[in-house]
């Protein structure tokens, strides 16, 4: 979501923002209370769906645009995860667990 720093990076909501500092000192992500709740449970698919729904609220998305926009939002969420040091650790821990199964 292209927005100033005063709204949620995922859905554009401007209320109850939480800050997420990243490994890049100058970059801070913002998430509203609902997106922060989703992030806390690491429900990334749900976060992607919520973000897509926010785009749909701005204007109708055509069938042709849907996969492009979804890809964009998936990359956004992927970037958020890779820039967050503790989330990245969780991801790699999960990989190790997955390798053992
Ligand atoms: Zn949000």
C-alpha cells in the first residue's frame, strides 16, 4: 500500500498504528491494530488477503489485475518478513523444523 508513514503499510488504515523497526535503521513499517494482530500470529496469507481487500475498497480490481496485484502484495509481505530480524529468525527456525519432519 503506497502511503505516508502515518498509515498501515498493509491496509492503509490510519488508526492505532504499531511501529515495526527493521534491520535497515531508516526503514520503519507501520501496521494497524488488526494487521498487527495478524502479524503476531504470522498468518501471512490472511495478511495478503486483507491487503488485497483494502485495494479492492479503493477501486474495483479487474480479473487481469488480480494476479499482478497479488504478486505485489506477496512481495510486500515477504519484504516485511525479511526486514524484521526476529521474524526472519522464526522463519529460519521453522525451516529447520520442516527439514526434520
Ligand atoms: Zn492494517
